[in-house]
C-alpha cells in the first residue's frame, strides 16, 4: 500500500501542477477510472503503465525503479537489453529477448505491447523502410488510435511515443520524402516535449531528435536552420552530460558551415567532432570525418 499511495500521490501532484486532466494523461494507456484509483492508492499500476504516465508528466521514471517488484524488474531489464541489442544491430539476439518478453508480459498491457512492436520494427529499418513504417504506425496507434500526423502538438507524448515518431520520420527521410520528415520534426519541437525541455528526463531523446532533424535540414540545404537546431542539441549535451549524440551534432554543424563558405569555423567544429567520437571510441565515425576532410579540403586535419 505504501508503494501505491506514494506513486499515486506523485502522479496526482505533478498532473495538477501542470494543469493536465486525468483523461488527457491516461489516454491510450489505461482507463480514466484506473488512473483515478492509482491516484487514490487503490490500484497498483504495472511498471510499463507507470513508466509512460511518468514520462508524459516529464518525470524521470528511473527514480522509481527501486519500487519495482520481481516481475516488473524482469520486464524492465528485458526492455533495456532489447534496446541495447537493437542499437548494436544484433537483431537475432534481440528477437530472442523479445520472445521471452512476450511470454512474461501481460498481453493486455498496451505500453509493453507497443514497445514490442516498435522493437520488431527496428530490424526492418535497415532493409524495408515501408514495412518498418507500417509497424511503427501500428505501434503508435496502440496508445493513440486516432493519431493525426498533421497535429502532433495536440498530443501529450511520452518519451517512447516520441521515439516512435522519430523512427517514422527517419523512414520517410530514407525513402526520399524529406519534407514530410521535417514536417514531423517541426511539430515535435512545438509539442509539450519542447515545453518540458529543461527536464533531464527529456534530454536524451532531445539530443537524438536534434541530431536527426539537423541532419535532414543540412541535406535540404537549409544550413542556417541546421546549425541552430544542432547547436541547441549540443547545448543540451553539455548541460545534462549526454555525450552520445555530441559528435554527430558537431559534424552536422561543421558540414553546414562549410556549405555556407565558413571553412575556418567548419574545420574547428570538425576537429571537435572527431575528438568527441574518439572519446566515445566510435572509430568508424572518426574515419568518416577524416575522409570528409580529405575529400573537402585535401587536408589531413588529425
């Protein structure tokens, strides 16, 4: 009862502070009556339901991991392992973990089913973008069946839902529809996510978005906008110590500066990008930068 009361109290307090209704917060996650019982300490939410409710409120769900029971702890660990394996493109191993997750998870849990479908779609992103987009759209429709891609700012989005939209945008970009991908990113930066950008819980996903968005703007020759978005992402990296996307953001700025004829600044940012990647031991990216410098200026900068 302590666990349920504490979580419900936090959810209700933060929801009211932000002026969010119960109906808006729980849409696609659980029934309005279920959220009401959670807030009153009369219902214990699953870990995945709790995670998305906290994310939509802009809270760091990791702070509450100590409250997980054995089954919730197993599900959370499986999700982390699957994310790591997909990031390393080890899709066969990720598929094995997904099979296990499907066995232990509640089939009625919308949030975990959304995670499973999104994770499966990642394996197709490298071979069949159309199939990946279809699966990602189906995943988004699990929590928002009436989702309107032209009015993204109307929705209260969790981090996982934002990641789905990011991946959908990438599928559009990689199939030649860059303008529609940019349309998605523009709306994301006008959504409640952007309003909560000062929360550390949003920092990682924001750096990912700024990297992909600025890269797209550069490819569309919108260089000034590219620099602005990438610099914003870089500032978040510094503020919240999120280094994963730093090298890529600096590289995007360097390329845009070169295309604007500002080569001295471009080379400086390229050096920063190189050493950011090197510190992260991403040596293949370092090689890409070396080749770019040689192809662009015929110089060995490093």
